[in-house]
């Protein structure tokens, strides 16, 4: 449940009504292709979407790479996000210091950068204002014009603040030596949640027309909404939950067999005691309930110890690894209930065996 809560919060942090278009598809003409691989998108696709999809509120072309950033005697390896002027609006991301780049910066492929807060902290120190300073990327000098506010973890666990933003045209021309119009993705913010499906369909139709794809041809791009990503991650989480539940089920069976064996040994060792109790008036039902109660207490103690260990491990994961965990009260109730049920189920056979002992034979047992 902690993972599900984290997924929801990360989706909210990604932006409002966000749609992502990536170049390439999983399969094209029977050949497997990765996201962002050839064929590519270009800035003309952005212009076409802007002109033909009225509910596409904000659009930003994007390219992505990694590189070493050098500032004075400090250096840091980080993500280089080449993007466009409307990216902050799409991601609902505010500027902490300075400004984001402008249309002029994009058109002229200007050497300007906006730092994520983690990059700023590692290069200059926490809380320092580096606006106006210069950094070097691949032996080229870039001027810092802004610092983004802290965003936190992304949808796939990545640190969203460990990034440097540069105009996509600058990344292509100055860092990659490519045509400045080539891009690997387009980030889009729809006007409303209700228009997401319509906008997604219009984007796909527009790009198919721009790429001259015939009726029988597969898309050479992928259109994904936040809901698509959430569904994929939720399915993964549910699969992991099912796997863990299966492991827990096997553990319950193994533990139950262990309880049954212990109770059978206990019945054998206490045969004379059982015979004595029955000789002085105890009924078979009394003996049955006694051994069932012992089995339930034994399994409950194990269940409570397990709950305590699970809670401790969850707290440790949250504290030391920053993994999101949540131990709801109903999960504890279910765990304790299953432990009690395991004691009853696996303790019944030994209890019945004890209840069916003949008092005379039991007293003679050595």
C-alpha cells in the first residue's frame, strides 16, 4: 500500500493532464524498436500538434542525455534535459531562482542552463544563488540563468532534481552535433482531464499524417498519458503483491505444519497427563479445546512476532533507503487473524488425537 501511495504522489508531481509522445515504437514492421530510437520526431511535429490540436494547452520538444558538469573545482555527472520554454507549465514546476529560458534562447541555440536543485547543491552548496555563474559541458561554457525548485522523486524512482535544463536546439547543435530540429519526445499538457482521450487521439492522427503513414502501417511513435504510466506501475505493484502473498501463503503452510508437529509431540509427551485429566472427569471436548487453544496461542505469538519484525523492516527501509512503506491497521488485523486461523486448522488434528485417547491406555503409557 505504501508503494501505491507513492505512485499516486509521483504521478501528481509529474504534472497536470500530461501526455508524452516518444519517437519509435515497441514494434515496427515486425522489428523490435526501443523508445526514442529512429525514426525520430522533429520540431515540425510540435508545430503541427500546436496548430491542429486546440486542447493541447502547452507543448515542449525534448531530447535527453547524460554528461559531466564542471563548475570551478567541482564536477557532477547528471541528466541533460533539452527542452522548450513551456516545460515548467507542463510539469507544474516553479523557478526558485532566476528565470527559465525564452523563445530567443531556443531559436538561437543559446548556451544557457537552468539547474535542478540537486545539481546546484552539489556544485555550489545548498541555498547558494549561482545565477550568472558559468559551468562547462564538453569544454563549452554555459551561463546559469536559473535554478528550479525541488521536485523530489519521479514516477520511476529517479531524482527529478538531479538534472540540468538546456534549450533542446542547443543540446542538438552544440552537444550532439545534430540537426537542431530533431527531438526524441514531446511533452504536452491537455486543457483538462476530460479532454485527455480526445487530445491523445488527435495527436496520433496528426503525427500519422505528418509522418505519411498509410492505413496498414504501424505508428513510429508512442503516445502515453499519466494514466497509462500509472496503470503499468500499478500492474507491476499488483504482481509483486501477488508474489509476496504467495510467499506468505507458503510460509503459513510451512509454519502450520511445524505447529502441527510440535503439538503431536506435545500430545505424545503428555499422554499420561491427558489420561489423568479424563480420569478425573474431563470430557473429550475439554481436551480438544485445551490443545486447540495452545495451538492458537503458539501461532498468535509467532504472528505477533512476525508483525513486529515486518514493521521494523518497513521502518528501516523508509529511514535508511527512503523506500515508501505503509503498514495499515487492517493489514495487522488480517495478519493476526490468519495466524489464529492457521493455529486452529493445523492444531485440530493433534487436538482431536488427544481428545480420542482412551483414559486407561493413556494412564498406562510409558
